[in-house]
C-alpha cells in the first residue's frame, strides 16, 4: 500500500484527506503542522501532500527543505492552497504539483495516480 504523508491544520481536511485517500487504497498519515517534517521526525512516505498555510511554518518552505534532503528529495510533493496563482511559487520550491482549494475529489485522485502509479507485477 502506498503511503501519503499529509500536513494540513484544517480540521475538516484532516478528516477528508484520510477518507478520500483511504478509500482509494492509500495509507495516510496526518500531521497538523510541519514541525516534525522540519525535524525529520517521520516515516518516509511515497508522497507528501502539504498545505501552503500551516500553523507556524509555510508549506512552500517545508517543500524546499524536503527537496534539499537526500532522503526526501525524490519523493513527490504536492502543495495544496486556497491561494490562487501559487503554482509558480510551488514549482520554484521544488514541488511536483499544486492543488488549489476547493478541489474536486476526482482531481486529487488523478494527481495521486500520476505520482503513485501502481507497479505492474511481472508475468511469470
């Protein structure tokens, strides 16, 4: 099962992301802030889903940090924000993609499939 680490301080989204992603077959770990990420205090996921407006620290700065670390630089990062036109700023920080709130559930799932493709079993 693919693992997603999601950092969002919105209680509603803390409920929604695990529900949507869990139903799609992903394991989700929720963080309410980015401090554990900046302290490298987490299990490596297959993808990071980061809110831009986290309490105390900016999701774009966390993305920049993650992309500068050997252990996490190749793990996809998707920045989520209600701020329009944040796409360029997210890309400059090294984010692989950007998801603008409000979003359609199908669009989120399409992004997850894009960055977490199912591995094909080799035929025997």
